[in-house]
């Protein structure tokens, strides 16, 4: 028996033959975004992935501004790989963090760049990145576990190296061959 990780689906035990067939057909078995969001809501409120202004304007529809690949990666990391509570934005709970998920034209980090006429193509601006921390694990421990479990991820993942938070994004750099690859900001 082998453990099959079908992207955002729950892991299942299958025989070696079924494992092979499932791996081959994986690309045709993609979870749709609604299923991913429904599953992910067990672990995150949308307020944790967008800022206050976005939530005030769009409410639950704010899920639509977040890339489906990113949401599936967060689900798989939380449920199947890291298996510890992860914190993104905490403004909803009285914290100061609002820019760890989606960033808008009014997010200070973005606005400051615009005001200075500086180009800023952060994946956060595209709904393709999150910064996560955990009380149970350091960022370095999380990065090591992610590399070790790269086969469980539904797509290629870009990870920021040498920072004390976990930045992940789904930029999908065509020059990179590794499923999980690193960059320095
Ligand atoms: Zn980041």
C-alpha cells in the first residue's frame, strides 16, 4: 500500500498499481477552487488572508482575489505537511498585521513604492503569496519540511530563504526546475 496525495484531497491508501494510475491522471483530477476554499475554511478565515479594507468592501467574496493554486498549497501545507496552526494576518484578533496575504494599491508597502515611483511586483499584490508564522515551528523548520514533502504539493512553490517568517508564493518561474525553489528578496 502507498499513500496517495491528490493535491488538496485527503490522503488515501492505495495499492502500487492504483498509485501509478492516480499519479498519471493527477493533472485531470484537480480540485476546483470552491472545494479548496470550503476545505481551507476549516483552518483560515478570509480576513486572515486579506486586509481590513478588502474585507470591508468585499466580505467573503474576497476569496476570489486569492489565487486557487496558492489556496491549495496553503491547505496541503496546513493539513498534510506542517500540521500546526499557522498565522497570517491577525488584524481581526487585534493584531497589527494586514499585509501578510493579499496586498492592494492602498497597502502601505505598495503605496510607499508607488509614491516613490518604484516598481513593485510582489506576488502578494497578485494574490499569489502569503507570509506565515507558527508558534509551534520556526520558519526554517517549516522550510525544511516543505522541501522534504515537495511531492505532496499540487504545484511548484517559491519560498523566500533566510527570513524568520515563511514566505511562499506560486509565481512559477519557468527557469526553475525544482518543485520547491528558493529566492532572496
Ligand atoms: Zn511575503
